[in-house]
C-alpha cells in the first residue's frame, strides 16, 4: 500500500523509509544529509530519547530511496523538510495522515507501530537475537555487568539485520 502512495515526494520517501529503518518518527523527520553516508550505507545521529550516538545501517533499498530523494532536498539541511517551509522538518502529523489517506486505520498501524512490527517480526520470523534488535531500536540493553563494561554495538550483526529485514519486506510485497 505504501508503494502506491501519491503525494509530495518528501512525504513519499519518508513513508517508504520508515518501515525500513524503524527509528522514532522525530529521528526520521530530523534526519540531516550531513549525518548520512550513502557510500558507506550508514546514518549516524544522536538519539532523541537517550542523547546517545546511534548508527542505522542502511539497506540497499533504503539507500535507493535516499538517492532518489537527494536531488530534491540536497541543498537543505534536513532530508525531510516541511511542505510549508524548507527550513523546518516534516510535521509529526504528515506521516500519520499519509497512512490514513492509504486507508489504514489508526487502530491497525501508526508511525510508531513500524518499530513494534520490526521488533516482533525480526525476532519471530527472521530469528534475529533480541539484543541485536534492541540495539538497532536504540534501546538500552540490560546487562549484568552494567553499561560501564559493556560496549557492544553489534554493528556487523545490525548491518546484516537491516538488509535481511528490507529483503523480508520486499518478499511480503511480492505476496
């Protein structure tokens, strides 16, 4: 359904990217081109909830969406700028409104619901270790030794996770 959404190119790109990266809505809407390395396939930024550095490995599908959008917003600070002002980020209601325009009721899916969907399906269908998924979601992972000793980031596992997840979503689209 998302692939059939017609509207502002910025909104279309954000809507397509959201399920692929499953970050918080604000983090997606605040994405800056200077934080995205398309050649490396990595998006690095500070998490809004914990004020810690975070990395989102970008699947081939996510990179393609960003490359398609780049000519339209490359001269702006934000990847997803507001339709009313090129200096402001996309409104928090824009993606929710897009889901409703697609006929998806709020009881069925919310923008934040992409995170829950990814968390559940990555574990249940793709058999990804929960601690890898939790790191990708930007959650603090409990550890018996505490954060002072545990510096794991599972970056190689997360790179694999994000591509596997994107491929899984493509298979769902194909039926």
